[in-house]
C-alpha cells in the first residue's frame, strides 16, 4: 500500500492498511474511527469513510472523507455513563414521552429495575402504559393537576403522592419531574 500518512497513530496502522486494501479490492466502503497524532498536539479521533473511486481513465483510486469524531465519541461516552447511572440507580426511574397522548397523560418509554422492585410491574407491563397505572383512591387529584400544569408550562415539579403497586398496596413516593 505504500507509506502510511504520518498522522495515523501506530496502534491504528494495521487496521488502516487492511481497510484501504479491502476498499481498493472492491469489498465495499469502510467507516472507522482512527486516532490522528501530530507532534506536540493532543490526539484527534477522526471518523474516516473510505470508498473506491474510478477515474475517467479506468484507474482505481481510494477516496476518503474525514469527520472529527472526538466530539461524537465524548458524547457517546457521556451518554453511556448517564445510562449506567439511570439503569443502576437504587431509586425508581420512569421516563415518559415528551408529548402527552391526550394532552394529559404521557406514555412510559423506560423504567429501571428499581421501579420494578418498588411497584411489582415489569418493564414490559409498564412501557407503553401511562403513570396512571400507579394511581388509586388515595392519590391526590389536586396534586396531579398541579403536576399537569407544571408540565404544560415546561417547568420542573417536585411532589409527594400516594401511589399503588401492582398488588394494589399503597406506597408514598417523593419524586421530581423535569421536562427535557
């Protein structure tokens, strides 16, 4: 293949060479992140898409498109960390759709294991339902109205309610809702 571009990190060179050879052999396009290094500079993570091109004379050339992947990788790492916090929290977490089904009730799209332990509802039973499945006779309707008004205004709300488990036993819950 010839000399490596001097900025490809040593650890990525074998992979870079294989990808280039595969693309030039007609095995299809390849997109992969590589680390670029320049003396005295911080390493830069770059997503490189390599594709095969043929010029007007029938000669095969490799064509590369580059994208700074550092910001994307940092975002992916941050999202993975946040997901781990939510999934592994000992506090029950419910995530609902931002848009209400009927202007008042938001469909559940995620619950963590702590929610399942607290309520007795499995994720499969809760997802697609609304938080109303937790309400019962002692759930404060005025407080529910205050929650609805805050959500309609796009404001966070903190409250305490009596909710009900799947077996219909009561539990008190303090919770906050933050629209995103």
